[in-house]
């Protein structure tokens, strides 16, 4: 099944959206490796390029603007945000990123690009068996968006995808938005108490109710989207997260305005509001999406779709700024 990040990834085709006004460049790939595991926390993504087309001057300023790594195929979609901040180091020859908490790293300089993501990876191999073609797009700040596309893999199984020496080629259209400016400033200030897919905070339904409750408990915040949760996870911001009752947060509703309404606990009952996260009855096709949280490590699990909005257990709503 497909998974979507931003719309973190559903089984329904999404509208293709690409960052506007960004210079794009197709580059060759020295190595692309995807590892899957029965334990989601052990999934990994690694990509390397030694293409002469990679230039340090095209990297903008990831220390201030972050970076984005978009990995996708016909069946899966994963967006990783490397947030701006002190984890970025700059010299005359390179930008380098290292985050000990998330085990993510990146390096860009003239003729060299390397990215490794070792936590929070929601891209899975087991659900489809083989990947065929895998695309990776990497953008530092608002700089050049580098495209790497690999089709002839040396290994393509439910546990590992490994491709080497992929020639420069145009990437397939991106199934979702993944760019640094969309989420690099996201921080999670806390979480509301767990709720069914019919949000009802302070006697106010749906997202208006959760937004108002977030702002009440954590001024200036709103209900975290799935994209924002992923960015927060990459920044190590979800470790030890508690809700307003001091309960440990272990899952979130995956709020995503670009996902189909029937996967967002929409009130589709006869005469209903037709608004997301206002689910009214068990006798309709409306379902939700959720994602688990390893509270100790701050890592998110895979996106779960087709979740019953009222009888599958309550999930939390994060409050983001």
C-alpha cells in the first residue's frame, strides 16, 4: 500500500505539487540504499552523489533555512526535514549536518552530496516487495533541488533496496510537497488530551476546537499537521512529550488537509457538517489516519490508514508553533 507523508502517504492518488521557483538539477547517484525492518525505528535511508554538478554555492544557507530530503516511488513517499540551527556547520568547502538525537546527517560540497536518515523513516519496502524506480530529491534551504533517480537496482527486496552508479535522469513527479521552508520552524509545545476522531475540546468540534484549545494551553500554537509532526520528530522535539493532563503521548491523529476527506474523519453523515475531524456515526465510509510515537526516542511509526474514528482507541493532537 502507498504511504504518504505530506500527505503522508495514502492509498489514494494525490495531486502532484512541486516547489515553485526553485532551480532543479538532475545528477548521477553513486549509491542509494533503503533498509526496512520489522522494527520501524531501524529503517534507514542513505544516498550519495559525486556528480560534478553539485556545487556548494547552490546550497543556499541550510543553517538558517534547513534542508529537505524527499524519497518516493510508485508505492511509497517519505519526506525528511533537517531543521535549521546549530546542528549545521559551515566551512569554506562544505555544509555539514549532524544530529546525534535523530542520527541524521548530511554533507554537501563541490562534487559531493551525502544524506543519511536513521530514525523516523516511514518509507517501507515490505508492503510492496519490490520498488522498481526510487526517486530522491534533496534541497538545501531555497537552493538548487537535486534530483537522483535509480531504476536498475542491484538488490530490490522487502528488506533492502540498493542501487549504484545511477546515471543522471529526470525524477518522476513528486506526489506531495516536501521543501525546507514548509516546516523548518516547526516546534511542538505540547499536546491535547487523547480524543476520538470527533474532536470536541471546550465544547467546540473539529479543528476549530483543537486549534482554540492548543492556543489556550500553549499560546500561539495550532493543531499539528502530520507534516509538522514529522519535522518535529526529525528535530528531536517529540521525546518525552506529555499532554495537558501529564499523560504520556504515544500516538497522533495524522491531520492532513491534502488527504482525502474520507481518511480525515469527515462528518459525512446525512445532514452532517462535512468537516474533517467531526466524525458523527459508525455507519458511513469515513475513516482516519494515525501515527504512533515512540515516546522515549521521539520517532514516529508508519502512517496507519483506514482507522475507525470512534472505536479504535483515542489518539492525541499535538500543538505546534
